[in-house]
C-alpha cells in the first residue's frame, strides 16, 4: 500500500466525517440518549468556571511529581462536589483518588496535570516565553485534568438524580510525562476492582483513539570519574563526560541494528561545569520506544551494556536510575465504539472571528498543513487501521490491567504538534477551553452509557481478556522501586 501522510489521512477523514456524522448518531442506545440529556447542559453551565480552573493550572505549569498546587486545586473541586478523597497514594504526594457511590460497576475517569520543562509560552500566536526556561503545558494536561474533573462531577450528579448504582472513581495521576505515575498505581493494585477506565487527551482533532502507542523505558545514566586540572594534570583525571559521549556514540551506532519502528532519544543533563576541569560526574537521560514492550526490553538491555562498556573504556563507574517504563496501549474496540457514539453526539465547536484570526496567525508559524481550521467542528470517523502512534503514555499500563478507552479533542489549532510552544499558547486561551469542554462531555456520556449498559461492560471485558491472552501476567520494568520523585530536578 502507498504511504499516506498524516495530514492527508486527516483531510480524507474530515471529508468522510462530514458525510457520516449524522448517520452514526442514530446508532446510540435510546436509554443513554434519554437519561443523559442533562449531562452536557450541566457541563456547559460551568464551562466558564472550568475554564478558570484550567487557566490556573496552565499558569502553575508544574512538572512531574511537583504538581502541588495543580493537584490541590483539582482535589478541592472534587471535595466540594462531595467526592471521598484519598490523597498521596502509591507513594506519590500529588497522586490521589476521589470516589462516589459503591458497588459494581466501578467506572474510572483518569486525569493528568503535569507540565513540560522549558516550554513557557504566552497566549499569543508568536513564540514568546512568559518566563525564559520555565515549564509550560505543551501537552495540554491543564485541560486534561480539568475536563476529567468536570465530567466526574457531572456524572456524579446524574447518578444521584437518576438513582444509578455503582462506583465512580477519579484518578488524579501525576508525572505522565516520563514519570510513569499511573504505573505505580497499577503496580500497587489501585485498579484491581475497576471494570472500565475512561479518559481523553488534548489534540488538534476530535476523534477516538483507535490505534496503539509506543511502549518505552526511560532512565538516567550517571557516570562517576576523577576530577583533575584539564591542562596541568589531565593524566590524573577520568572524565565522566567522556563516558557519556562514548555511550552516546555506541547507542547511535545501534540505530542501524534495531527494528525500524524503534525510537531512541537522549539529552545530556549534566556534562560538567568548566572546560578546564575534568568532569568527575556526568549524566545522560535516555528514552527507548517501540510498539512492543518486549522489544523495548531487549533494546534497553543493549543500552545498559553500552553504558557498562563506556564506563569500562573510560575508567569510570556507572549507575542507572530507571525513571519510567510504560506499556503500549491495548485498544478495546467495544469501548471505542461506545465513546465514538458519545463524541458524535457532542460534536465539535466553531471558532469566533477573533479565534479564527488568532489561529491563522499561529498557523503561519507551523509547517504547511492540508487540515482545514474547520476540523475543530468535525468528529473524525472511527478507524482501527492506523499503525501505532509516535508517542507513549502510562495509560498503556492501565489498558493492560483494565479495559480502557481514550479520545482526543481539538484543543489546539489543527496541524499543531504536541510538546510545542504553539500547543502551550492555545491551551491557555479560549480555543483550548472549548476543546476541553468537548472532552469533558464525551467522557461524561461514555461513563454514563457504561453505567446504564452492563452488557457493554461485559463485552468489553471479554474482548480485553482475549486480547491479553490466557497466560498474560502484568509486570513492570520498574519492579519494586519507589517513584522517582526527583526526576525533573
């Protein structure tokens, strides 16, 4: 088959979505449509408030495991809405759960709130940091956590009004960006009684995630040498930076000899302090990815050997601190179909004239894209054929422990890549807030339909068990280690 660019795929899907949207809407169960009519209205009524919450978290811009104010704000929202809180879970001070109800089914809603280092940006369509070198929400997690809270509050009120039985549980999950916060929750059994997990993610289009992600392992390689005067007595030194560079050369040579879907990237986080001092300490931070966790595990072993060889060759010593390890997403088509119905019922949104002008100016800073700005008003058709995406997420581990579904809403200008200043800018203004409400409504409708239809929950579980296989046993490369709470320091 010919390779079709992502932009071309989305353009085609946009056209198909316009044609198919109305027909798909008719497929939703009548019980769900009738009894959940107030859910979207409830979220709309508080849209301005949730926009303020998201903007506050956008301003906090706290990186992984340091999201003290962000976590506290979301907890306060849920506590005031009558949820039972459990803060500081799984050894992570900013992680928490919030629960309402009792008994089965147990429906989980996931929320994230960590920012990315070095992406500070104002809400303007040209690159302008608020604080040079500071963090920013380049993946939209300020919107992510807020929308998840909005949906949880709406579903709780709906459950009370309609006397719906079951347990609704919100998971406040820190450090998704490399810290693997959800993995520690899964490892510690916090999802053992959950029937289905529902979530979303900011993006540049409205669609249900129907393709997998990349599994990964990440870690910091620390080398210890001997300092010396680099000019007067270099023979007495053993450079830790030499070891880092030797390791990097060996890993770069590996690129020719790994499966082509592999991604390996690194940054030197500490290379010494002065060129006339032989560095006695240096550190390099690695991430290895592939669609299959078993393949990642084998490549990681080779990276470990490269570090050992670099230390041996430079007369230094090495250690590695594994900071994260996540599975690829296990897609559940039963749940994806349910969430697709919900998303089509919600629909997209339209830009105001001011937003369109802002978006056009921002688009001028991006590579040319064939995706029209009107894509924010369209729901893409469900498509299970695309290959695994280029990113990784600790939602992957949740999806191997419990049937899980995730969608994306257009919180960014179409064509915007994640982890960019353009994503930060849109995520702090009205475009991001509008997309966030699409996400909140879709999650709420999805969760409500699952509470109403136990047969769907059973079908999702049966598909899940078949996909995992009869001999599957969950295990994480993180083993029994504690969360790396200082990985962003």
